[in-house]
C-alpha cells in the first residue's frame, strides 16, 4: 500500500529521509475508502484488528470485516440524518465499535469527535455546545450514561444518544441493533475534499477550557511517518499502543498509519491498568511492537520481567510525556530493547522522532521530523545556538506539512496567538545538542528563572525520579526576593516511605538531586502530597500547584 504514496520507502539516515521522503497526496483522499476498503479489496482476509478485553473475550477482525461493519455504521448514521459536516462524539473507551464508527463517519463526510469516558456532566455540556454535537455514541457504562443524560437538558443540538452495550438505556438507541438492521450502504457523492474537517479533538490544557483542534482528510497520511518510521512497522507487525480512544494518541498508534502500512492493531480493552496483565497480553498474543507513555514503562520495570516470554517483542516506543533516562536504562537492561522516544501534540503528528536508523540517547526526544520545517527560537525570534534553550516552532513559509492542524475550531483569535507569520508556536521549550538531538525542557510558562539560571522542570523531575522514595513529582518555581524564583518539588512518595515524610527525608532527596544534576537545580522547597492535580488526560496542572503555593 505504501507504494501508492511514497516513491522511496527505505531510508538509511535522517538526511536520506529529508532528501527523499515525499508523500503523493491523492485528490479528495478519504482514509475509509482509499485505505480500509482498498485493503478489503486486495487482501480481504488480512487481519486488521485483534481485540481482547480483561474478561477474556477475544475477537479478530479482517479488513473485509472492518469494511462491512463501517459500511453498516455509515448507513446507520445516515438513517439518523447524520451526514457531511455533522459532529458525532465517540465515548467508546477501547471498544471495537470505535473503529466501526470512526471509519463509518469518514465514509459519509461527518466529523468524528473522540472523547474520554472521564468527562463529567459539565465537560459534556461544554463540548456539546462548543461543537454543536449532533449525536453521541457511548459505551454502556452507568456513570458515563448518567453524565450524558444529565447533560441533555443543556445540550439542544444533540439529537441522538447511541449505546454500544448489551442493554439500551431509556431514551437511547442501540448501536448493535442499528448495525444489524442497516440498509446496504451506497457511497454518497462528493463526500469530502482534502481540506474538509474529518476529526476534532478537545485538548486538555492545564489552564482554561479545552481547545478544539481540527484536522483535515489528509491528516492520516501524516501518520505514515508515525507507524513506519517511528513504530518501525511492517505488514507482519502486531502493534499495541496503550491509549484510550478518547485521546489523539489512539489515532497515532491504533488506526491511521498502522492500517496504511497494513499492520495489525492490537487492542487490550481494560478498565484498570495492571502491569502484570499488560505483560501477559504482550506474551500471550506475541505482540511485536509496543508503544506507551513513560508512566506505563515505569510500572512495567517494577515487575519481574524474567517471568514473561517477551521474545516476540522487537520494538518499543514512547511519547506523551518526557522520558526519564532511568526508565530507559532499566527497560533496556531487562529486555535488551532500546525505547525510541518521540514528541508531538494533538495539533500535529510526531514532530521530533528517534528514527529506527538512529542510536537513541536516553532522555532525548530525537531529531526533528524532516517532514516538518522545525526550529528552536529565542524570545526575539532568532534561531538559538546548540545548548541554548528555545521554543520549538514549525515554519510553514516554504510548505505546510501533512498532519499540522487547520486551527482551533471557531476561535480565530486563539489560532492567531499560536500560529502567525507562517510560524506555529508549540509553547514547548527544548535545547539541541551537538548531534542535533532535542532535549525537552518544559512548557514556556513552566521554565524557572533562578539567580540568572533557566531551569526546566523536567530536568529536576528526572533527577528526583531516580530516588527510590519518589513515585511522582512536579517541579514549579516559587517567587523569591533574592533569587527571583526558587525550585519547589511536590512529591508523591512510594508506599514504603510514606511514614517517613519528614525533614530528614527532604534533605536526603535534596542531596540526591545535587549529586544527580547540577547543584543549583536542587529543590529548596519540598512538599509531600498524596496525589498531584491533573487534567483528565493525566497532565500535571503545574499552574494549580503554583497558585496554591502562592496563596
């Protein structure tokens, strides 16, 4: 399938990739027809999805199955008067119906809005009205159903609630009945252009209401790089990305690029993450490629990995938060696999990548994805030197890359704040070493300026995480009359240390940081807490910690 889009598929270096990687973009590209249905035509029995849940259920779906079910979903949506440009919110956790629904929506030109099951009534009301959502497809979860029902009185645009459960709540439709009774699907005329909106994500920023990130129909083609040149997949791969379908990471690792290549997507549908169970799945289903945020790897390396046969696993990738070198090293020592990091945002595809032909540096994100024109800039707009911290930006004066968002839906002012003069400002800072590798520092608002030094929260957090007492931590700046700011660490302790939360332990941790990193970076203030404030996507709310500190 890649031959349809790439003239050169194999690359030996980043320079080779930069010189010769080029995607041929079809007119009116539609992932549902041009990828899913095409695979169903040329290799109908090829396995597309391997789904298993924590109750022991297991289902395999071929591309022919996905075509049939997405056709049924498209026809069913049409019967509910859902068509081009209509927005449908999908709250489906890791249920296989997500794949039927999102592909079905692509087939009729509707806009898919994946969302997390963690949304409250308030969250749902905000999303329904901000995007004029017409229908909600949900898992049959008592709490989720209640939140949706409670939101209806203040959600006038929502016409349909569709349940994918075994029972049908009052006032709801049942998706399984709808799929079973769907009329034969006929492809509509003029489904989409390349510039139409195909998918919308509500970001979970650490301040303010979520923004609505919109991508067009060519967005999946940007994920060829994700699957082929970050996950290192082939048609024979069985790839498992740990992500709920409510987050953009799901289409990064469980849909677009993987199916363009022809890899099989492995889905483990579970409510509670248990490291031992995840390792058992990797062993039993012979997963060949695994991607998860560093937090998941932190839990996996605490297990006795020698108890599992992980011989089928050949590749491991990570993103979603900065990777602590200690986690990289522990996983490598136990498996012989070097984790390959990448960086990106909901607004993009992976923009900084550790490519397969590179030697990873523990803690480094990788090098800029040549499909983007990237730079690190100072506050005055100049490009920074090696070793100097700058903001990660994407320049679009020469070309607009595949995968870069169209903007924030219905918010031109907010779009202009981050994307103006042909530069998209990510708001993230990093520094580049002499080999061209980028090292994450933090969000621009999070950088601490102390006694003339610029201190990134992540570098201090990385040092803290190497102490056995620290399970989670967040580093923030506290105003100080002499130094401008001083470093504060808010720490969640490991169970064995919680009865030792005293000044002696604080001093021990401070001394540890001084030894692991530059002494001026050590936290002069340490606070022990039972949990850190986080967004529903798991991002630490440093602004909230700063606010509480400064009261």
